[in-house]
């Protein structure tokens, strides 16, 4: 079977789904391929930064997910047993200032439903892109496998929204210039019953010497715990048995020890996230553009992946729509120019997020006592200064928002 369309989007994660929706709103025809049937994904984070919330509002899906979203009001960092940072998100002078927790299947289903209502996008799922169709040096679509046999999608432009191990990136040759940076740590994720005494609207980071853990409220009412371990350290952790995992958790959060022993009875109760970032020099090749994790894989610190995938989609859609409106002969050049404009518009924000994540990663990993004391002093200084808090958090949480002028009351964000 062959399908002709204007845009072929490979990947139905947050980036691909948001792009299909945004292009549909602009009247363009899209075919979206997703290799998995349904919105369920193997373990994924749920944290959406305030800017991601703003983008969802702009896409018209915030209302659809509101009742499933859990608003976070505080970020607390405890270092060596002492609280050194306590951020109240309501103090930031932005229209959208609270992160939310939102299960990725809920987000994906809402994006899919909004797109289906427009009737301009054909979704093939399950369908895996396995090969690029080419005309000379230009990509003209993809060949995909489906349970009903192979399908060819012929398109003016193909968008690789297929995640951190992108097939499109590899097939179109952009992979050759990719730089993968392994971070010093991996994360073991697990879920525990939520402690009765804890604030359900807070993110917690606990640091002890060079170890740290993230403790986040989950939308299913449990506590999502991300325990950081040295890169490749899972084997050592496992060789110490579950007792060592329980002890590592108790070191950071002694009040969770009993829950950890009761809830974590097998390694299958945990998930390992291999943390790396990927940078590619060019986010496009003739006939192809990459977005989201395919273009720039980030680390999970401060929940940045989803909002950058959404921001890419929102930035790219109007540029592609304009290029597709050109006469057929002028379209390839217009699409190439659109792809470059897109990268120029987005790469600065991605770089700033990555730099902030790497800085935090280094801070969390400090072990030497004098350097750890300095780290605590830095957090305390930030804690005491709203201006510094804004400077530190703006690149990650509010890159698309302008602060409200001091003399004007804040427009209240849509409650989630
Ligand atoms: C364990 C974990 C926890 C995370 N926690 C957070 C968090 O709390 N907050 C946050 O913002 N980010 C988090 N991230 C990162 C976040 O999930 C990603 O940054 C985000 O999903 C990127 O969106 P995307 O659309 O670019 O790619 P993805 O969400 O990876 O979507 C890519 C899609 O493409 C499909 N696909 C792949 N290959 C093909 C193919 N050949 N053909 C067809 N389809 C294909 C995949 O099935 C997938 O659905 C986490 C990631 C992981 C792994």
C-alpha cells in the first residue's frame, strides 16, 4: 500500500503527536506512524515543566488533561539532613508558574483525540518506519512495517520524532555527527506508598555527600523515587542484593525505610534509566527534520524532555505549513530553509536547559566535604534571593514566558 501526504511524522510521543495536531490546525495533511499500539509506554516520567503547561494550553489540550494533572507548588532540596532550598512556585512572576505531574499515556491520548477530531491526520499504529524513500539525495518519505504488511508513505517532508534512539536520525545519516555524552550517573526508578506526613504538592531532592535521590508525587497517588547511582553501577547494586537498595534509600530518606522493604521485593519493581544527552550538529537533512529527543536527548533533571519536544512541535509547524504552501518546484528549498530557521529558533533554549542540567548534575555529585559545604552555601544563597531563584530557574522552567511587570497584577494561570 502507498499513501501520499504532505508530512510524514515518525513517532507518536509528545513531540510527534503535538506536531500532527499543530499542523492539522494549519490545514496540512499528515500521516503519523507509531510503532506501539495505544498510548501505554514503558516507564516514563510524568513531570511537565511550567513552560510545557503553557504549550499544552496553547495547543488546546490543557483543558482535556486538567482533571488528571497534579499541580506541584514547592521544590525542596535537603543536603546532609538540612533543608537548604525551598522554592515556592507561586512566587515566580509568570502566567504559568507551576509544574504538573501528568502520566504520559494521558497526555498522549489527549493529543491523539484532539488530532482525530480535526480529521486531517492519518495515524498508522502499530507501524514501524524501517527505511527512508529517497529521490536522489532527498528523502521522500518512509517504508514501514505493519501487522497488515509493508506500507510506503510518500511525503514532501519527513519528521523524525522517534525518540532518543531515533531510526530516522540513523537512516538519514545525521547520526554520524551525533555527540553522545554519558552523564556520571544512572537513575533507578521505583514507586513507594506516599508517606502520610509528606506534602503531596512538593518535589523533593535529598542529597547526602555525593549521592542523591528524587522524590516526586505521582498521579496514581504513589511516590516516584529516582535513586541516582554511579554510571553502570546497577551490577554492583544488584550484587549487594535488595538489602543494599533499601539501605541506599534509607540513607537519603530514613523515614521511607519500612515502606521500601515492604514495597521493593524484586528488581522487577525497579526500572533503570541510562542517562545520556545527545547533540547533533544539524537537526535536518534534505527532506527530513528531527524534533524532540531525536534531535536533542536531555537528562531527566528538572523534567525538560517533554516541554522541549512540545516546543519543537509548536515552533516547526507554522514554518513547515508556510513552506508547503509554496508551488511544488519551490517547495524543497522552502522546506530546507524552514528546517534551518527552526533549528536556529530552538537550539539556544535546548543548550541552556542542557547546561543547567549538567551544572545541577555536577553539584549533586560533589563528595569532598569542603566542596559539599560550598554547595550547601550556594543553595542557601539562592534560597534567600527571589531574584537569584528567577535567574536559576528561568532557562528551564520559563523560557517562553516574560515576567509580569511589577506594577501589573499577575494573570492567574489556568488551575490544574
Ligand atoms: C524513564 C524516563 C523518565 C523520564 N522522565 C521525564 C520527566 O519526568 N519529564 C520530562 O519532561 N521528560 C522525561 N523523560 C524524557 C521524556 O520522556 C522525553 O524527553 C519525551 O518523551 C520526548 O518526546 P519525543 O516525542 O521526542 O520522543 P518519545 O517520547 O521517545 O517518542 C518517540 C516515539 O517514537 C516511537 N518510535 C520510535 N521508533 C519508531 C519507528 N521506527 N517507527 C515508528 N515509531 C517509532 C516510539 O514508540 C515513541 O512513541 C523521561 C524519559 C525516560 C526514559
